[in-house]
C-alpha cells in the first residue's frame, strides 16, 4: 500500500485492526480495499487513516458515500 501513497504510520496502525476483524491479507482482499477506495474518490492514505479512526478492518465505498 506504500506504493499507493499510504504512509507507513497509517499501515502500521491499521494492521492490528485488520488482523483482528479479518485476518486475510491476501492480494484479493487488499485489491478489494484498493478498488473500493478508488470508487469512493478518497485518497489511499486518507481512507486507511479513516479505517484506523473507525476501527474498520476493511473499506467499502458505500460506507463513506454520504460523508
């Protein structure tokens, strides 16, 4: 995710949340997160930081459409 502009700080903060909610770190799971961030129009770092703030182990565009 660093190559997408997500800071190392945000990744390290998100890892334990992601593992506790959904332990899958597969390419498919991370591609799904990436695709949903793109659909949302959010920046990658912004979205992962928001996941950390909300305690989300994933990201779905529909969850943030009205924000």
